C-alpha cells in the first residue's frame, strides 16, 4: 500500500532531483522514498553514522596508496 503526498522543494533542490532522476534512470518518487528510508534508518542507529564518518575521516587523512583499508581501519570500538 502507498499514499500520495506533496512537498515543497526549493528550485535548486528540485533541479538536483530531476537531474539525479535522469542520470540514475529512476523516478523522482523512488529517489525521494529512498532518501527518506536512509534518513529514518540513520535516526534509528545514529552511532553507525557517526562511526562511518569517523572512519571516512581517518581514511581520507592517509595518502599511502599501497596501504589497505584493513591496515589503517580503527577497529578498537568494535
């Protein structure tokens, strides 16, 4: 079952949505629903989002192209 709802988007966001829909060959509805699913999931488990950002920052600070992610990943909190 699904419902229809309407939202107001700023022009800049509407244009980004339309561009993404064309590039992904997906409907705008699919993109909006997926974004809401991802956002709501992050609300249920914010610690995973924080950890992902932290790990991303650690990796972005490294510039060793021969280093594997497993070698530099911080797994102390696991």
